[in-house]
């Protein structure tokens, strides 16, 4: 399998000049662990993740170094740490020049990249523009949807997946972080919705695509104000069976 077959195409991004509180709020509300940072032309310039909020002055977790350690690391490193721990804008604490892949990169190469650099998400590029993002959640969805030891999806499955995504992405009810996995016409839908009406619309939209034989609903409902969430009935039944 390749990146374009599992990547999330509906990408939530943020500007480098945005306050860090906006990035934190967006990640919490959308149940994601990182955000690509783009400039005014939409080009990728960095990435901000949960790890960038671990060492922060607001919560008293900034690095505390003794006199000798400060001497060895030097003023440059100390200044860089200060900016990362006290900066107020996304561009001041983001990771510059993140590792990226193309739409044709194999999942094996993506996993190798994640493990080698200890990262949880990889932006997918189409030339110099952001086309999607592959996260560990996307890989988990692929495993859950296709089970184990199955061959690559067929070209027909690729076409079905693209048609499902196209039928939803321009609608207000489209899930956040929409994930679509298709194998032999069987569809697995993942993502975050804020209305049960949206769940029905998403399932119906998938069912209406030619070639679809069955739709599995793994959509998670989230209440925007409280952050309370509920798994789909199908997933809840599976959890109950366990």
C-alpha cells in the first residue's frame, strides 16, 4: 500500500504567526496530535505537535540546568530552549523542515521513516504543496480495516475510495480527519463528526458510490463544547464483545 491510499486528505493546518493557544485548541477540538504549519501560499514550512507543549514556562516544566551544564551547552542552545519554552507564536516553537513523503511512498518506507526519527505523523507532498498527512492513526485504521496478511487494494478499490472522498469533502457535514479504506468493495469509514445526522449522511454517501458492497462505520461523535465523545454503535458492540 502507498501513502495516497490511507492518508487524511482533509488537513487542518495553521499559520506560523498564529498564537500557540490557537494550535493547542485546534488539536484538542479535533482530537489530533499535530498540525502542519503553512505560509500564505499554502507551502509547508513546519509542523507543531503535542511534544512542543511539554516543556513550557506556563506550567513550570521548562528545562532547568545547573551552572556547569549551562557552560557546556553554551548560550546558543540556552537561547533556543528559551524561545521554544516561552514563545507565543506557532513559528517560534514549531519543528522546521519536517520529514515528508510523496503520495506514492510505500507504507513500509513511511513506517521506517517514523521509527528512524521517532515521529508520529508525516506530511504527504504533491510537488511543493501539501496533499495529505499520514499519522499512526491512519496506519492503525489500515490494519483494523484490512485485518492481516491481505494483498494491496485493487485499482478498482482506489477508484472507489477517491469517489467516496470526492462525494464528501465539499459538504459541511464531512467528518474531520476523514479516513476511507476500501478492500474488495468493503468500505471502512473513520473520522470525527459533531452530529448524528452527519453520521447518516456519510454512510449514505459511501453506500451510493458504485462498486461499494458494504460500509463499516467507525466514525467518532464529539460534542464540540465539552469534548465528550462516543464511538460508533458498530465499534461499541465490538468493544462490548471484547
